[in-house]
C-alpha cells in the first residue's frame, strides 16, 4: 500500500510540475530572432558610412586613398586604404589632407565609394 501511495504522490507531483512549466512557457515573450549578425551577403548589400582624411587621389585608376576612422558596421578598426569610386567625377572635388564623410558599399572584393561630402 505504501508503494501505491508513494507512486500516486510522485505521479500527481510530476503532473502538477509539467502543467506549471507549460503555463510558464505559454506566458513567455517570443525571442527577437531578427537581430542576427549580418551575413556576408547582407554586408555586401549594406551602405557603410565613415569619416576620413584624403591621402591620395588617383583619377586615372578611379581610386581614392583614405585614412578612415573605425567603421563599426564592418567591424573595422581605423586604417588607411584605397577605395574605388562609383563615379570618377567625385575625385575632382578631393584634395590631399581634406577631411571627408563618405559612404561605400562592397562589390565583390572591392570597396566602392558611392558618396563623399
């Protein structure tokens, strides 16, 4: 009789625990899965913004070399690098030493400036 009573108590306790847990799960807010890290494909479609200083302008190659601040959207530290430009007319406005705000996109292995202010 003791075994039956003990078994019955355990069964009732487990049932109550499962019901309580299910009730708790039903009231939980859904997790926001939309904030996943960007994939490489998504990064390639993003427009990135940065501040920098013009170090060199090469109109023939269509490249501007910029010493830019950190680019958080790319997880880049500050560095100096060459960027292709979407429109070579942008290069006519630039002088070495000029501080600029610029936007760029990734196109394959290249980083292309789309706007400079």
